[in-house]
C-alpha cells in the first residue's frame, strides 16, 4: 500500500507493474466472488466425503489442483479401482480453457519476471482471470491484481473444502439461494465494461451462438473453448479486412 | 478388496491427485508459455484483442440464455444495475437476488 511497494521493481518498458497495491485491489475486489466460491467449496467437501476421499486427500486436491469444475468431474469418476488415466485426462480436457485465458494475459504477463508470471498463473481461475482482464483492459497496469484475486479465491476454496469435508451437509445446494448465478452475474457485469461498441456485435454474437450449441452437444467446458475461439477468430478476420 | 483405508489405494489416490495437479498447472502456464514463442502478425494481435470478450461471453451464455425465466430476468437485472452503478458487487446482488426470488415464487 505504501509508495515504496508501488515503486518496487516489476516496472516494464510500457509501465506494466506488479505491486503490493495492485495485489490488495485484486484481493478486495474479489471478496464477493470468494463468498460464492466458498459455497461451492462446501459442496465439494461434502461430495468428496461421499466419494470416499479422506480429509487429507480432499485438502491436497483443492490445494494443488484448485480448479472446481475438474475436481467435481474427478469425484464423479472416483470409484475403486481408481480409473487414474480417465481422471487425469478428464481434468486436462476440462481445464484446457486455461490455455486461452493465459494467452489473453500475454500483453501484460510477458513483461513480468518468469517467477511472478508463472507463480501468479497457479492461482488463475475463471473469475479472477475475468476480473483481471477487465482491470487491465481499463488501462490499469497492475498485473499483481491476478495474484491478489487468485489468492483470496484460493483461501476461500481451501477453507470451504475443509469445512464441507469435516461437517458434511452444511450447504447441499447453492442454487437454492441463487448462488449458482453469482458467477454468471459477475461475468455479465464485466462484459458491460468490456463492450467497445458495434464492432463487438459480430464476434460476440458468434461466440454466443457457438457456445450455446457446444454446451448443448458437448460435455464439460468445451463450450468456453469453442465459443471463445470462434468469436475471437471472427473478430481477427474482420479486423484485417 | 483393499478398501478405501488400504495403503495401496491411498498411494494411488495421491498419485492421481498429483497427476491432476500437474496437467492443470500445465494448462494454466501453457497459454503464456506458447504465446512467448509465437511470431505476432497484425491479424494475430487482432485475435488476441478479441479473445477476452469472446471467452467471457462464452462462459456466461449457456447460463444467462438458458431460456428459463429466472435466469433471463436476472441477466437483464444484472446488466441494468451494472450500467447504473458501474460496480460489480451490486450487480452480483441484483443477479443472485432476482434468481433466488423468482425461483422461490415460480
């Protein structure tokens, strides 16, 4: 928060910085999201208990994998004898969307030291990434936003896993409280900020159409990858014309 | 045979979790890693510029446009509150609150 920490290195040619100030902005702005993540962490802990994972295994999974959708998918396959390859391949496929998200961070993260960039990326999750993209797209140059946001989401996910695994059915179904819509609402709010005018209509329209079709016909998170690729490619082709 | 408490199962479980952690981190680091090794063209930069919006709207579309009334109304409420207050927290409250109320009464 002090001037000192803001001036600390991490300064790049084009002003991309990595300061304690940016870290705390990301941390604070992600508190609402962390609360929703907490609700889902409770559910994960409960389901992990039902699937037969020990407390230690549940905590290690949430701490090292830290990717909700793939962890839920793994629980669905968690039966003795463990289908090890199927679980790992499913995890990979569900998380492939991270490749696109990481690529989108390139203009800023390529300016950071590898330790800062690849360290922060461990904490990248859909919501923190979207908040970070919105912040950077507004012209704020502080790349430590992702680390701050990712860390509070991580703390929330991990502590909720412990609580849900230990106590069991604290919260069986977050959708009863509308909490499943929290993530949708955050993404919608960020889209309003990212809207640049008419030129977005075609790429966004294509992304919506493709993601709707893909979510209907394909499992997992393919709808994000295919919608994101289709929309951005249409945008790229249009730009060059 | 071994049961969930057997040593063997636990080692397998831990190795499975380690494998999950490894492939997940590779997806997180891989995007930036690959981008550093790509030659940029103007068209590629245009693609990169369009990527965040296209990915975020794809994340949200199946849920917001599910065709169910609570979700559709809540999506509209979220957008209106965002435009009015220019802040994420009230938008999230509006979305969650609207869905919760409409699901309860409908």
